[in-house]
């Protein structure tokens, strides 16, 4: 396996083309009702596109990402990009932190420093990590995948190979969204090397024989959240699970359309009270959108839904994760199962409910995210 240093260097022509496309954006008519009831609010998207065209600075983001050591390699026939941030501490513990959809490695730029070098960020050097942040195959700088079958388990097998090649015989895994499901699969396929996994999304629910009339108040709320998600917020899932290529033509052709498709989820799944910029700046939102736009991977990232729906490798399934598992249930998460439900499939040794944050916790509340990761891995490192 050849691991090659990688520098992000987007040609000027791509940025000129983007600006021209943004200038020519054809917006739809406003929805019959105001606000976000029908989807992304027209007024907000116009404001975001104007900022993107006239004020946003991609080179700032590019420079920030290049401040970390980036690499590419090929595993199982596909390209894999990853950040490998080594700690200066001699006893640092390796951890693989994996993003989901519609996220990217840019989510982690504020947490890599505190995790790798706690001494420089007011923390305990004993909590130091060597951090590996992969771009999921099919996503952003890993580029599109070119054959079927890239579900969460196949990605987990690829990451296990990567970690072994980097020389880490014992390591941890952390993830939310697809990253959580990939981390769970790592717990199943590479348990011999995995010290533990930390999740900020847990796939778990009541068993068929549960008496639903005897659920706790928090479990009843969890079921309500699941029903709300299925009824009002899962359309993207159905489309990407069935016809991702059809959707891809629109997303690869319209930057404004891509931003709408992604930013809606960053708003809905964050702890922002309906104001997405209470949780994220325009720059943070657009940095993430840019990684999809500039690499042309909106269509291939969506295929993760198609492939995993067919394999069924979402959570633990009929298996049980026996490696130690920690979970952080941030209040703005899509749904928050009970510890009782989770313990049926996972060896839960750490469970917390932070006061702030949502689905993209590392970006939204980096301070709380770092402390959650440190707290769990103190138990198993």
C-alpha cells in the first residue's frame, strides 16, 4: 500500500466557474408559506449564494486543511484520502474519527488540535491522541467510487487496513452519522485491535416484545422523534437509497442546489432553534459544501445510502458489539435512544447527555465534543 502526501490545490478555473454558476442561479418562486416549512427558505438561500459569490474565500479553507498532514492511498481498488495528525506526546493513543453525510473532514478542524496536543490547549497531556480523519470512499477528496458494494462494512474493512498500515496495533474509533455506523462495523470486523468506540449517533430502538405502554418518558420522546423524522425529514434518505444517480445530475450541476440540499440538514439536525447561523457561520457551512462541489462527489456520496440499504449494515443488526462503547447523546441529535435500548446491541460502558449540540457536534460544540471523546477513552486507552 503506497501512502502519498497530498496537498489540496484547487485550480483557479474551478473557482471562476463556480462564481459564474452562482451568478446565473435560477431561483424558484417562493413557497406558498413563509419560513422553512416547504424546505430551504428562498430569502436565506439568496443571502447565502450572494455571500458565497461575493465574499467567501475558499483559499482560507484550503490553507486551513493543508495545515494538517494530508495523504492519499488506494485500498480495495478505491482512492482513500485522510488527515493523519500525530501528537507530540510520546504516549498518545490512536483514534480514527469518521464523518458522515452531508459532512466531511472539515467538521473536525477545530478539534484536531485539542485532541492531538492537549498540553497546548489547557488539557492533560495524558489525553493526547494521534488522529486519523478519513474521507469516506465516495466522498470529497477520496473521490467517487467506481464499483458497487461500498457500504459501511466495506468502508470499515478499508479503514482497518489503513490503521494497520500506519503501524497502529491498538486503536479507538469515533463517529457520528455514517461515521458512527462505520465505527460500529469496525467493532465487529476488527475487534481484536479495537480498544473501544465512541458514538454520537446510536442506532437502537425498542425490541419487538417491548411493552410500549411501559416506556419511560425519554423513551416515549425517542419514539416520537423517530416518527417525526420518518414523516417529515426522511425524504432525502429515500431518494438517496433508491435513485442517487438521478439526484446526482442536479447536485453536480447546480452549486446553489447542492448548498440547499446540504444546508437544510445542517439546520434541521443542529441545536440551533431554527436559526442555522446560531450554530454555524456561513463560512463553516460553505466550507463543507465546497468539499462536495469541488470534488464532484455529491452523487457518489449519496450511493452510501443505496449500498447500505441493500446490505443492512446500519447498526449492529443481529450481532452484538462487545468492544467497549461510549455514547454522547447531544440534545439536537436526530433521535436519542435510551441506554436500555442501546445495551441490547452494544457493550455500553460510558453514556452521557451533553447540554448543547447536535448531529455535527465536532463542528457545532467542539469544546464539548473534545471532552466527551477524552472522557470515554480514558477508560479504555
